[in-house]
């Protein structure tokens, strides 16, 4: 059971195709995520160069490995990958150079790219308080945290 006092914040995490290709690495990454975050959603998908270009459109003109290694990697690699929506109480895990308002809005935009069916505002209103009060448990089969039956 996870019990927190402050509101949870959402973020997107991506596991690159080269890590997904190795089951032991993928399992270790999942375990590390599980130890540090609440896993709200998880999705395995096929990443193609076209999606990479759309996702990183805000970084247009910055596709060199020196300018932005993530943009370069994702725009030059395709294959199976995993996307997570994660929640955590504090914002220390966010990039420090970005102000928190921008980070929250960026996270919502990035989440909606991979999880168009997920409404972050609705989740914050309806489910976040339950997660914060410790009413969620990890579902081994689905590999996410779910609200306990009440």
C-alpha cells in the first residue's frame, strides 16, 4: 500500500526498443520503476520513425546526437517499445531546468500522445485522491497499480 500526503504528479516514461528487445533488461527496468513510482498505465507498442517525428516536432531542427540525444535516438530507431504513465508525490524526478508548470503541461501533452484515451485532468480529479490515500494495489497480471475494490 502506498500512502502519500501531497498530490501525485504524472509523467511519461518510455523504454527504448533496444531495452525491450532484452527481456531481462525490460524486467529489471520495470522492477526499478515499480520500486520508485506508482504505475498508472502501461502500454507495449511499435515505435516507427513517423511517430518519432511527430512526437519530437517541438524539437524540429534538432536531430543531431550532440543537440538532443533522445531526439536523435528515437528518430533513428524503430521497433517494439513500452510506454508508462507514472505517478509520484514529489517533483524531484522532473528535469530541474524546467519550471513545474511547464513540466506538468509537457507531461500531459506527452502522455496524450501515447495514451490518447487517458484524461490526466479526469484522473487527477477522480482517481488521484484514492491513489494518494493508499487505496491502490499492484496488479501482477496487468503490471500496473489499480484501485482496490470497495
